[in-house]
C-alpha cells in the first residue's frame, strides 16, 4: 500500500512538472513568434527604404535634383577723415546675391544693393537701392558661354570683381570710378569665347551711356532704369592668363551717340573707350597697372553747354594708376597706390587730379577684412587724411 501511494505521488509530481514545462514551452514559442513578426516588419521597412534610396539615386543620375539656389553677399563700413571735409562714418554698401542653377549648363545670377543704408525721397538722402546684376547664363559648349539680362560691363579690374576682401584700400580706386566709370552695368547680350587655354574674348551689345550736354561720363550711367536705347554700346575685350600669375587685358567700347539723341544737341556725339591693364603676382608680391581713356566727339553739338564742355577739354577724359602690394602672410598685406586722372584732358589747362595711398589689410578670415590707409590728394586737389574700413563677403 505504501509503495502504491509513493508511486502515485511520483506520477503526480512528474505530471505537474510536465505541465509546467509545457506551459513554459508554449510561452517561449509565443515570444519567438512575436520576435519573428518584428524581424519581418523590420525587413519590410528596410526594403522600402532601400527602394526609396535607389529611386532618389536614379532621379539624380537622370538630371533631377541638380538645381540649386544660392544666396551670398558682401558689405562694407567706412570711416573717412580727410582735411577738406568733416569726418564721416558710413555703411557704404549692403549687397545680396541670389543665384539659381537650372542645370549644369544654365544658371541665373542677381545682385541687389543698398547704398548708404537709407533710400527715400528726401533731397538730402544719399541712399540708393540698385539692381546691379540680373542675368541668365548658358553654356553652349565648353568654349562658348552666353548671357542675357543686366550685367557688369567687361572692363577694368574692379568693375567685375569688387568685393571688399578682394582689393586693397578702404575706397575703390578713383581712376576706375571716375573714368571707366565703375561700378558700371548695362542691359543686353554678351558672349564669352574661350579661344585657347588662357586666352578668352568677351563681346557685348548693350544699352549705353546718356550724358548731359556737360559730358560728364560718370553722370551718364543710366543703370538700365527705363534707359534710352537710341544708341547701343558695343564692347569687346581680350584677356590673356596663360602664364601663371599674369593677367593682361584690353577693352574697347564704341557708342555712336553718347547723348542718346538728346534734342538739346543737334549732332550725334560718338564716344570710344579704350582700357588696358596688367596684373602680375609672384610669391606674395603683386603689381597692378591700368590705363583708361574716353574720346568723345563734341564738335558741332550745338549747345552752349556742349561748347563749354569742349572748351574745358571734356572731349578727352583719361587716367591711370599703379599699385604694388605685398601679402606678408594669410592675414596681413600692405600696399601703395598712385592714381592720376583728368576728366578735362582735352585742353592745355592743368586739370589733373592725383591721389597717393598707402595702407594695410588685415584678414581676420579669408572673407572678412579690416582696412586702414593714409591718403594724400594733389594736383587740383589739396587734401590728406586717413580711412578705416571693415568688409565681408560670403
């Protein structure tokens, strides 16, 4: 009887252990099944992600997604302290660039500028808001690029490249400002032709100047604001850069009537601009030289003001400058510049203006520069003083 009870107890114990083991196995199976479901879900999501990545890559290879919109700009703050005028501080320029690449061959570029901070209708307000560039550019081939719209005239050194970190001195040089006259933009068509490595030609047909009968060239910029187009301007430039460190360039522009058919003038006044410059860099040393000259046919234009302009010698306006500089290291550079120009050079009177400048640039970043220079003005000018500035680009 005792043996029977013991056997029964043992069987009951084994049965209960078997039941517990069966329950544990069932739970384990459920856990495994749940994990398998999770893994299958993850695999499905991974496959979908891989498909999207492949679709994006395919679209990029087919040319989709190549377009890009870019934003940039530059600005400069000046402090001028010259002996012939009151000291002045002025945020001279605030400029924004907006560009868009439609494809690897077609792009848009624009430049919007605010000068002297405020632009209003007040008579004593020096500020201006100007659209200096807005053009579409297209590469027809590796050697031929065209542009249409509003763009900078291909002439001189600073007219196309004038961001503050790119040049020495607080103010832009007075020769290009008063003779060329930079910054100078027009509306029209242009082609850039890469004839050979280091040899390029630019040709442009654009709107032109419209001078009053006093024939002041800088005042003749129409800035493509409902600009008179009775007489278009034709510009050609050749640039040579095949030798490392050397740039040689020459520009010719012709305009059949620089008065744009002004009714106050009874004869067309043709105008021709000649400009040539050289830049040579070896090591940290750079020297720049530029010459520019306008020849204007004022004879017989038929007004008292035009006759006075002829008598003052404004039929010839010319200038030149030379600028040696030395880049000491990545942060410091020093320069000297001699400028001489004459907007009334067509007569025998001494009307030359001369400016000698020496100074230093300190780049706290490659795109941020602090500037200081001393300036002595001579010829028919009589002043000296110093300028301080900060400029940036991005």
